[in-house]
């Protein structure tokens, strides 16, 4: 499949045949089942599988606009190669009524809870025990680990192109607060806590107040938020005009028992309400 997808990516869209469309359908189903993924953990860190990103782009190229009926007098129009993902009881997840949607070609593990309305795009991976809360987005190819809490309004950006760029990755047991935005290949390590309203991009300097240093950017410009970091919105003085402040997320501490207790209380309250 890898070699055939790579060949299609390098071919002109007008050359695609029905056999090629059948191949893409198999590829999309492999994504749905979690047999392949756009980015995966290895002993040396997160590895981008470029050919998987190529395959997703091939699906956009070969698709033609088609009507997608959804309820009485409700019609969506999108590429026919990229339908909505369907669910059944066998998937062993909760998708609460109220307008949530996922594109076929994303993996959502058993035990995930999806609150309305939220959206999960193609190539995304959401692992077991995680919650995607109301108005949350999991962008194309974004990787969400086990027992991650994406609070209401959290935007996890997708990175489909360039194909070699790492998508946003949120590792196991991280807590992402409400109305946050994490974009451009940021890696949030295990058990990190991102407070409500924090925006992190590849061009946003992040200050670690515990170690009294700015996080170093990686090749490609993204940052890695360390294990257990607790981050809040902050500001810093402008170099050329100290009378003004510019936005700067700040790591105020690293996760401790007090943080764990506060998060556990919130989880317990949600469990009662849900």
C-alpha cells in the first residue's frame, strides 16, 4: 500500500482510475481501524509517516464534489472520497447527540467520549479514555494520547502539509483547558496541564519560570512542552519598547499532588454530570 500510495501522490489527478479509488478506500479504512497512522511514537521520538499524509492528500485530489444527505432538508457537499465516519455500539465509545462529527479516516479508540458539538478530522488519532468536549476540534493528523482531557473550546490544530512536518501531539494523561489553541506541530508531553485560554504556536516563545529559560525551538520551529509542565497565559516586555507587553505562555510549575487533586475533582464532577 505504501508504494502504491506514493506512486499515486506523484501522479497527476486526471490519471487516477477506479482501481486507485478502491485503493484509497482501503487506505481510509486502515486509518479508521488504527492499522496505520500519520505520526507514531518510536524509541527515538515521534515519527511522521509521510506516505500516510500523501495518501490523505491523494484522497482530496481524486474526490469529486457530491451531495451528502444528512437528515430531512439538510444537505452537505464535500469530496465523495471523504464521507462522514459512522459509528456503532461495537465501537464501544460515547458520541453524545447534538451535532458532533468525524471524518472517515480518523481513529477513535474504545472508551473515548465525544461531547457535542465537536469535530475530528481525517488522519487524527484519539486514544482510549480520552474526552473531546463541546466545541473542541481535533485537526487533521493530530495525535491525542490515552486519558487526555480536551476541554470545551479546545482547538488542536492539524498539520497535513508540509508532509514532513510533525502534527500537533498531545501525549497520555495531559489536561488541555477550555478555549486553548495548540497549533503548528507543538508536542505536549505526558501529564502536562495547559490552563484555559493558553495559545501555543511555533512562533510563540514559551517561558519556563521554574528553570528560568525560554524553551528551545526544534528543527522546523515547533516546541516540546515538557512532562508534567503546568502552563498558563502570560506576557513579557517588548524588547524595543518595555512600556508594552506581548503574549507569552509561562510554565509556572511542574505537576504535583495539589495539581492532581484539583484535576481529579473536576473529573469526578464531570462523571456525575455526564
